[in-house]
C-alpha cells in the first residue's frame, strides 16, 4: 500500500510539473525573426530616351539628378538618374547614410567616388532612412551600371511623401530638364576643355577623367547641387 501511495504521489508531481512547463512555454513570446529585405526593386516599365538619357515616368526627379520612386504610401526608393550615371562614370565607392538617419530634400545624402574624386549627392525627399542597398558594399559600380534597378541607394520612410514628390520633376517637366541639362553640359565642357568633346560636340566616353580637379568640382557643383 505504501509503495502504491509513493508511486501515485510521484506521478502527481510529474503531472503538475508538466502542466507548469507547458503553461510557461505558452506564455513565452515567439522568437522575433529578422525582417528579410528585398534588394531588388520591382521592375520598371521601359524607359524612354530624352536627349541621350533614359527617363522613366514611374520616377520623380530632383534637379540634383537623384530620383525617388514611391513603393508604398510612405516609403520611397532613392537613386541617381541616367544623366548622373554618364557624368560620374563607373562608381568605385559609395558612402550611404546609416538606417535611422533623417535626410532632407535637397540636402547631402550620399557620396560617390570615381577616379579618386568624391561627389556628394542630395536627397530627393524628406524622411528617415529605413534601409540601404546591401549590394553596394561589395559592388559599388551597380550605382552607375544599373541606376534605375539594382543600383538604388536607400529606402526612405516619409510621413508626408506625397508633398515631397510634388516638389520633384516628372512628365514633360523632366523631359525639358534633361534636354536643358545636356545643353548646359555641352556648353560647360566647351568652356572647360575641348579635349573632352568629340566631333559634333558630344562628350567623349569617361570624359570626367580628362578634367582637372578644379574643373570637375565646378561641374559637380553645377549639376549635383552639392
């Protein structure tokens, strides 16, 4: 009889212990999984050519030759436009703001280095940087190789994204802007150095490396507004 009582008591304690452990496990919060960010943006429609540069009607352009692409009502991807790509040449290094940084429309946001020269790019919208393009750490050249796709720079969360986008260029305005930028570039290069223009007034390939540091800085200030 005593043996049965001991076994019964032992079984009772095991049951109580199991119940308590089960309850504690149920109360434990589920492990938080790290958010998986997609480095590739949804594809754009076919860009059009304006004055020798690609332009997309799905983007909004800043006069400093950066663009913003709304992804949601509050989030926009940001990058450089095709004019900047051709002016910069192939990027060798890219410096981006850390997530959590607040950027202001028209103020410095990122830096691109090519041929040892660093250019500061301005933010096209106001907001908080929520993500940087992870591919650029190992492949900075994506910035200029694929400026409207894999070469995007950051994603920005803006509470008033619509207002920021209203200050940017789109449609016929961006077409005229690109035409004007091309004309100003040709005039600037003619004034700076004839060696960077081919027959017909077209800039030669990778013309930036033929400019002096002072000449390059003048171009950067004029077109990147930095």
